[in-house]
């Protein structure tokens, strides 16, 4: 059939804030997400991990060491222990910040708190939630994610003009689990620089309709976008911070640009 996204139907890509507006604010804090929403981002990206007592928290690394003042592995710590850490001080404060410490800049963020913020936002916000693997809890992470999405009324099919959710993972198994648990939530199969050869022709794991592609891979293999589009798939590119990468994404017509600097990308998209 005809390509789903020919030049004639080229659309504006969604701009998704990677870990929030994380160039400016400490990643995965409420402050970083609030800023992304204020800046006009269409969507928010977050990584989720399960605590020892079964809560989903927004943390990228397996350990807390890089982004907090603590040490240890997220999945071995309880929510209260993680909440006792400072998640903001590792990143220098802005020169223009006033003396008043901003709690939202230094606190752990749970997925539930992030979803509450999304639902409170008047305009539709997308949430691209990534589960990290391997993990000691394996399928429990997806089961818990499915439960939280259902609790927030976000497990249904995407509707125009409403908040939306996508589940992403580098793990095919995780994506498939999520499809079984929440068949209506679209999934994104993430591919790094070492994209499996069998997906270079535009195919994806069964039932997945979006490729989440490392922009470094797009630099070397730009035709991935048209191949995915020709099969009716979408392409989300990450992590797109350099102006030349933003230009490449606009030229290739990707469907979403995931960036630590959503405001800069929005400016580039609007002036394209
Ligand atoms: O959006 C996908 C991207 O976040 C994957 O890489 O390491 O930043 O989670 P990472
Ligand atoms: Ca991620």
C-alpha cells in the first residue's frame, strides 16, 4: 500500500521531554516535568523501576548513586528510604533561582504522582513510560504498571484530544507482556545503535507499531524511517539534543522527537 507518511502528508512531530526538561532541571523530578509542561512539550518520557515494597518510581539507573545523595540499588530499597534521599542537589541550581528551596526539584517522583500531574494538565499530554530490563522483578514491573494505568483510567485506547500513554522497552519480552496486560496501550520497541538486522527493513516485533530509534542509528541509517513508515509504523527518535539531529529528524519526518531540551526542539519545529 501507499506509505503512511508521504511527503504530502508530512506532519509536525510530537516533542517529548526526555526525563522531563532534564537539561534544565534534575531528571525525573516533578520540577523537570512541570517545566516541560510549561515549555509546551507534547509529551513526557519517564523510566520506571519497582521498589522493594512494590511501588513504581521514576528513576533511570539501576542504582541511586548518580542522581541522588544515596547509594544502593533501587529495587532493594523501600519507597520511604528512597523518599528520604535528595534527588536534586547533584545537579547545580540555576543562577536565577531564588533562595527558597523548591521541594519539587529534590524529591523522588512516583509514577502515581507523575500521572496525577498529567491528569491535572488541561491540554492533552502524552506519557511514554519505559520499563528497564533485566530486573530482579521481571514481569512484576509490567503487572504493576498495568494496575497503575488502570487505576488512573489510562489503560484504554488512545482518544483524540485526550491524555495518552505508550509503554516502551528495549526488551521484546517486556513489550509483549505489556501488550497482554494492556492490549489497548500502544507499545514502542526501543532500538539502540545495534538495531537487530531483522528490523532494519522496517519490521517490528508482533503487534508493535512504533520503533523508538536511537538518533545515532538514524544518522547512519536514515532510511529506517521510510521503511518503518512504509509498513504503517511510527518512529520516535531519542535522545535528540543537537541542532543537527533535530534537523535530521525534521527532514526524515519522524513522528516524535524525544529530547532533554524540549523548548529548543519546539522552537526548531515551529520555525521549520
Ligand atoms: O526514550 C528512550 C530512551 O530514553 C532510551 O534510553 O537510556 O535514556 O532510557 P535511556
Ligand atoms: Ca528512558
